[in-house]
């Protein structure tokens, strides 16, 4: 199987002023494309070549195939990232996800504070995630290419906190980047779908 770079689900300038067109074009067209291209080269002719991205992530982690793991996980994480952001974000979630956020974090503001704290305190490159862990919502950090999938957690929403995700627009102000995401660029409809799938699978 040859993996292809998924299209952005919106125009490259659609998330401005949260993220500039230049940032999204570079992040999607150079970084994400680079992971996919490297993965395709690494798995060609190997036991991994007919597996799904998810299967490659799990198998390569188990076997310690670091190069394949890193490129597969980053391919998966970035596909999930583009869906986690939206030009139409900002309206707080209602329904089952809204109720679960209130139960886990007290309120949407409590969720935002907790998410920002984890995003800012991730040392170096990595990701912050809203996940379902044993039926409950939780916020977790992963370093470098690591993904909650390898720990058996179900991702609901993510934000990339590698410097390449925000440095052109925010320089070293990761907190400003996270605030802008949380205030009006979260794809709550995507998060709600993921939450409902996670609950249905439980
Ligand atoms: Mn990235």
C-alpha cells in the first residue's frame, strides 16, 4: 500500500489569524508530506507494506522499528490534527461530549485551563490530546511522534506542540498559540463524533 497525503479539509488561509497560510502550507505540504514520503520508502517490500497506518503504528512500536514508527505515527497524528481544527470553531460543545467535559473538568473553562497547562508543559516536541481513557475523558501529553493509540486510548482531539506547528506565527509563545486554538478554532463537531464512537465501542 502506498499512503497519500490527505487533503486539508479547508483552504490553507481558512484558519487565519490563528495560523497563517504560510504556516499551514509548510506544515501540511512539507512536514506532513515528508513523513508520508519517508514512510512509503521505509515500508516498501517489508512486512508492513500491506498494513493500515494504525496497524503499522502499533506493530512498529512493539518491534522497536523506530524509523517506521516515527513516520507512521506522525502521518497519523497530522491527519488527525487537520480534522481537530476548524474555521468554524469556538462554540462550546453540547450533548454527550459537553456533559462529559463538565463531568471531567467542571466546565468548558476548566477543560481549556487543563488543556493549556498540558500543552505548555510538554517539554520539547510533542502533542496534547483529549482522549477517552477507560470510559472517562482525560488530557494527555505525548512526546515527539508518540500517539495515545499505542497506549490503547481513544483520541478525541489534538493539538501539535512541535515548534514547526506555530513558530512562524507565534515565535516562542506556545501559550498564545494554544489560547487562540481554544478560543475559536477547535473542531467540536469532529470531537463530538470521536467521543460518540469511543463510547459506542466501549
Ligand atoms: Mn507537526
